C-alpha cells in the first residue's frame, strides 16, 4: 500500500518518546533501519535522520535501544523502546521546526502528472499499474540550495554527507537540514526573525527530468510565531514534549493559549508540570542556581488563498530561563508533643540527590538512616518539577542532644545534609540546627497502704491534661463506686478507702490469726488502651472468720481464694456433708453450727478444750474436678478453744446414795464396789448465776485408764443412755433445795458396777469420763441441748454380748446376773463363774 509506505517513511517528528535519564549517563543510541542494520546515533546523524536529542527528553522514531552506562552511584541499564504512532491525512506541505533541525515534507506529482512521450512502452506492459509506476520512477540527483549569496547546486550524495536528510517516495519528498547549516539564512518575516531553508530538488531518469521546490522557515528560539495575511487558519494545537494537550489538560497545568490576527501567544508558568530544572551550585554560596527548562509544541494547520493547499506547521520550542538563585530552605515542622524532629529541605531540581547525613558523631548513608529508624523521603511538588526531602528523627535517637531545664527538656539536633549534582558529580552540603522544648510530662502515679480494716489509696494526677482511668480490682472507678469508697479529690491528687471485705479485694491466703488480702489499682490510658502504672498492696488483717460463743455455737466464714477461681462457695460443707452454709454468694459461704454437731472434733488440752472442723468440697464434687486442673483443693480448718480456767467450771461428786445428800470424800478413792452395785454421780456447773443456762451430759464412757485408752464402754451417747447397754444409765431428777439454787446447773445419774475381762482376767479398776455441754435455754441450737431421749426396750439379762477393740487384739465383754447361773453358753458360764468367785474371794475389797 503506497499510502501506508508513505506514512511509515515520513512519520518523522510525529513520534515522541520521553526518556527520564540522569545526566551522568552517556547515551549510546542506535537507529534501527528498515533492513535491520544499526547505525550509531551521533548528533550529525540525528539531524539527518530527524531525531531530536536533548538532556531530559529525546524524540525518536520506531525502535530505539539505549545503553545507559552507570558509575559508582547508578548502575548501567539497557532500554529498548518500540513505539507506533498513527498519523492523520498528510497535508500538501508539512514543516517541522526543532531546536537542532528543520524538516519540510511536500507532495510530489504522481506519475500520471508527467507529460510522457508517445508510447515508449507497449500497452501490454502497462497492464500492471504497480509495474508501470516502477518503470517511470525518477531518482533525485541534485539539490539546489537558494541563499542570499546565490544558488548552490549539490548532488544528493554530497548533501547527505554534509548532514542533510533527503528521502522521497513516488508521492512525497522529505528534506531535513541542520538548524545552523551553511545553506540556511536568517530572514525577517512579519517582524519575526526566522531561519530559512529553501531548496529545489531535481529528479531524473534517462530522458525525463523534473524538479520539486521545498522550503521551510523556522522561528529562532524567542517564542514567537506569525501568520501571513493570506493564510486561513484551520487548526491550532498546543502540547509539551511533542505531545498534544487537550483544553482540560491545559487548564489543569496552568497553561494559556491565545490567538490574534498575527500571533499565537502562550503563557507557561516557570517550573510548571512538563518542564524541569537544571541546577548549578556556586562555591561559598548558601543557595543553588536553577534554570527552568520546558519544551512546548505549537502545531498549526492553514490554507493559502492562492493555491488552496494545506500546510501543517509544527514548532518544537526549547525554552530555558536565565539562571535564577534558588535559596535552600529548611522548614521545621516539629511538633514537640510527638517527640520527633520533622523537617523539609528544598527546593531542588530532579538532578540533585541526597547522599548522606552527617551528625556530630557519625556519618550515615540513606540506607543507614532507614536502618536507624529515620523516616527520609523524596517528594515531587504537585504543581512544579521541583522536589523536596523530608526527614524525621525521633527524640530518643542518640544523635539528639538532651538538656534539662526548669520543668522542661530541651532537645537539639545538629546535622549536615550531603547533596550532589548528578550530571556534574559535584558535592555540596547544607547545615541545619533544630531545637525543641518539651514540657516535662509526669505521668499519674498511685501509692497506698492499709490499717487493720481498710486499704488507703492515693493517686497523683501528674502533668496537667494527662488523661487516664482508674481501675480498682477489675472495676472501673465510676462516680457511684467513688462515692462508695469515700472518694476525696483536690487539684493535685485524689484518694479513696477500700474496706478489706470489699469484693474488689483479692484474698490470697487464710491463716488462723489473719487474712491476707490484696488490692490491685491500675491507671490506664483510654486513648491507647495502654497501662500507665499497676499498683498492688497486700496486707494481713486480723481474722474474724471464726467466732466462738459461750453456748458452744460456732460461726465460720469461708472466703473464696484468688488461687481457686472456679470455686463455688455454695458447694462447700463441713466435715458432715449434710452441713452446708446458711448463706453464700460468689465470694464466700457462711456457716453456723454447734461444737457437738457437723462432725466437729474435740480435743482436751491441759487447761482448755479445742473444737475443730474443716470446710471443703464434698467428695462427689471433687470427683467432678478436671484432672488436668492446676487449682489446689480448698481446705479451710476452723476451730474454737474454750479455756477451762476462765470459763464455767464443772465439778464431779460421788454421792453415797440416791439421796445425793452425802458424798464420798477424797480419802475414799478408789471406791470399791461389788458388781451390779449402783454408782452415783453428780455434775455441777460452778460460778454461774444465770438460770437460763443448763448443764448437759453429752458423752460418758468407762475405760481402764486414760480417756482415750481401750477397751472403752459407752455409758451416755449424745446425752442419752447407751441403747445397747443391758444395764442402762439411770438419770435422777434434781430439785431446788438449800444446796441446789438452779437445778438446771446439775446433772445426776446412776451406773451399775461392772468390770472389764481381758484374756480371762478381770481388770481391777475402771475410770468414768464425761463430756459436758453448757446450753442456752433460749437458743439450744440442736445437739444435746434440748434433746429428748427415746425410751429403749429393756434387754434380757445374760443374753447380750458386744465386741470391743482391745488394743491390738479383740476380746468379749459379757454381762450376767449374779443371782442366776443359767448362762446360754460355756464362755458366758465360765465368765459368770469367774466373776462370782472373784467377787467372793475379794470380799469387801471389790472391783472398780
């Protein structure tokens, strides 16, 4: 396709490729031709091929390979750029003006336009139009340059050697000339200085010759263009770096384009988008010298009245301002409260690089600064081609100096920025000093202590405006909680009082004499949800968990320990699992019981009686516990001690008979009795004048020695006669008389004389022991107090035997009547016989 061929060959200057390159690189460019050969692109070849090369931006056609050689700062790179641009319909004449070349493309006459001689070629050979065109193709042989000094004819080969570009197709002729070629000249056109390039190209082939005139006039780089009075303007386009901009893009960049009868006027902001700065650093100067550069494009399409042919005229300007001093400025954006130095250094052109930063004790590269935690960035200005560097250095860095003042801390930073002009490898520096004054921030603090009953907490506010929350235990200090804890406040602090029984107090341990409680207070920052201070105070408080009442009532408070968080206090019981708490919640369980109930154990001491019980979980609840749990078992021992000397004294008397008027004397002991002879006992509560208390016999038993020795025979169990005793205890009533003021303070009972038989030998002495309980008649609280004994069925004498523990072995205890020897077995007969004979043998000495 001939038209496509034309567009491929002559799309010169219409394809713009922007390469952002640092000036320190050397550019080796190769122009790839149609036959795939590569030609080194020199400035001379560039003007001949129609390439525009400049420091920041370059215009190339089709395929371009750039080998960019680096240095110690930048690595070498290889780029291959392939671009394809579509071009609209060709104008009759197209002119391109760049800073280093001029180009004109004109339409050639088609083969049919030539007046050919009569039939030098047979009609049969013209049947193929393409072949016919090839037969009559003319070759450009000579170019005539028109100058003020006259015509300068030159062969095409000589012109190309001198840097001119000459290409043609059957329909187009393209001529390119270096802007400052000897055959160009200056001419004023409507008052605008223009450089003119005017030629006539001669085409020849054998007996046929023709010529094509082509001329171009380009304004010098003063930013002016003019239109002739005979032109009719069709289109006006404006762009940057060879690329058109639409009206919205022009407005966004701040560009303006105006048109009058003779001129196209544009206004571009210095340093605007699309341009760039070139920077030079002068010696001993605190600033850099900058030069703003931009490459606008103006494209016009007009017709001329005389020929009615269209001309497309494109001018690529390269505008640079004069050298303008650009003082460097460091903007301090530090906010002292953020505890970080923040600064902005600028403005710089793109070819300035930040290499390092020098501090008083060290020099850090950019990579070192990043590792150190400095935030250093490069920012391009949104409405210009300048850039700035930002740097952030925390106050905590060792490079920052600190000095204490009166209630403040002064932070200072000395640093030197090491900069370099990349194209010239020239180094320069900028010194900076920043200082920030920070009010000393004193965080809130908490302290406290305790006495015998309460925790006392004092919270100091710290620096003014410091926002914090107070947590007591696990609860937030609210106005209602503050009122409950006697909250008091002034301008510097506040205080509150927490009783040790408060639910916010954690119980760490329970001892017999004290409870160890701990109060946790946390000051928290609500904005960051971070902890400012955690304070804990632990104290020992005198234990009031167990109370012992004179009437034998015990109360116990079982507190939930911090070490047993899963404990349910309502599940706790005493030794007797049926004895649970009378009240419980999630913090404690409260028990009320008597010393002779709920499995309470009693121990006799020299001058006191000890009552003990244990609060724990029953076995069935312990079986449900997770075997992998690390929580300890809850086990709380409670006890009461009654001092015999200081409490009510009990006196035992042994009457001679059932009248209880005469008693055995001390000299009569041990008392000798025959078997089945009655023994009389009287127990009296001394030193009491309270008629509402009563003395009760809880347990009485006989042993051959100490109260805990074996064998043992129970006489009274829980205030009642032993139901399995064939000769049960007989209780005698007590009436008021001259000796008895309060009958409830006395207990009288009768026991039939008996003996223990061990290994067929009689024990010659027995001892009677009793446990006595003092009861409150108004509040008996169960047990033997107020207990009514049921009547027991009388057992047949001589028909009872009971097995008892005899130390390490076993023995049999037998009862039988002395008046009858009809015992039911031989063992009993032997026993009765022995008892009878022993009693007879000892006579009045008897057995006890």
